[in-house]
C-alpha cells in the first residue's frame, strides 16, 4: 500500500482491482481471438460487448453508480492542526502532503488517532481565477495523539486549534481508486444540498460568513460535510486570505444567497381569522 493511502488519493483495494481488470482484459482478448477463428462477425460483437463491459466496470469502480450515504453525525471534540492554502483544488492536497518527508508520513500513517481534514471555501466555477481557491488543510486528532506526530506538526509550524463537539450533515462513499476522489464531490455535495432542502436547513443563511465544505478521508472512505452547529462559525474564520473575485456565476449565486438570508431574517407573521 502507498505510504499516503490512509489519508489521501488511493483506496486499499486499488491494487486488487487493477489485477482484476487486467485479468478480465486478458480473458476478453483471448475470447476475441478464439471467436475470430470461428466467425468475424462474432469477433466484432464480442469486442463491442467486452468494451461495454469494461466501461461499465470502470464506472462502477470509480463510484459513478454510488449514491452518497447522507446522515447527521456528531464529530469531535478534536484538535485541528492545519495550514491555510490558496491554490487550485486539484493540487492543493498534494502540495500539502509534499511538506512532509517520507519518514514523517510513515509516522503519521501509523498514528490511528489522526484523520485527514480539508476545509474548502470557494467554488472554482464561481471565481475568475480557479487557481486561487482558499482552503485549510491538516489533521484532526483525538487526545490519544502520539508525541511523534505532535512533534512533526510543531516542526512544520501547523496552526493548532481546539474544536468542540459539533453536529454535521455528511455524505460519504467508499474509495476504490484515485479517481474516486474526483467523482466524490460530484456525487456527495449535490446529495448534501438535496438533504438540506428536505430538512429545511440553510448552511449559508448568514451572508456575512463563508461556511466551508469540509472533507474527511481515511483512505477507505471519503466524506463531505457541512457543520450545522456553532463550530461552523469557527471554520468560517480560519482562512486568512481575501475572497477571490467572483465571475458572473458567482455574482448570481451571491445575489441568491443574499435574498435567502433576508427571507430567513424576516419575522414570520401568523394570520388569524375572526369567526
């Protein structure tokens, strides 16, 4: 297993799945050659059938058919060791892990009290420069954090903050390959917002605050969530960077967010009728 498996971009089943796909491919090629000796038409049909089967298995492996498991969850209390970052989300986590040496990653992977966590504040499709997205990346740790891990965090100058217990709405899915991380936001975040509508929860009701989406990963399961209790205010204040300039999509969304905030702040009146 890759040294970073427990926290980022690879699932523990990746190697077995690759072997399975290669084995299936060899069977398909062998069957195609055998059918070619019998009938060219059969060979073409078998080639198309195995190609479609490959596509289906590939889509299944990366999670395209996975429905996000959405639920309310209690998290914490945790100690959060993090570093603010501003970059494209496609490189932000890899840049963060490049701070650590191979030996340090071995120590962190062995520490079962740690959980990788990233806070993401911007929609890359809503800002002018998607390479200037803001985030806070690091680890949440229980009180059982080892001294070796703590020394690594302190030597790198990671910011330390105590997080109280919080309630969150989370969506999660299993990680099978590295591509599962690309699929996860597309599957899980829409599932979260669907649940918000059902629960009549608006995680962005305060127009003056920017509540980040958070990601947690163990290497086997990836989770996206929004805190719906007081810790959301803490998350909103962690990032030190100025908000990137919005494009038209972002401006339209901010307008919608402002209108939603105004509606929720208006007192509700109860109509009465005189009999």
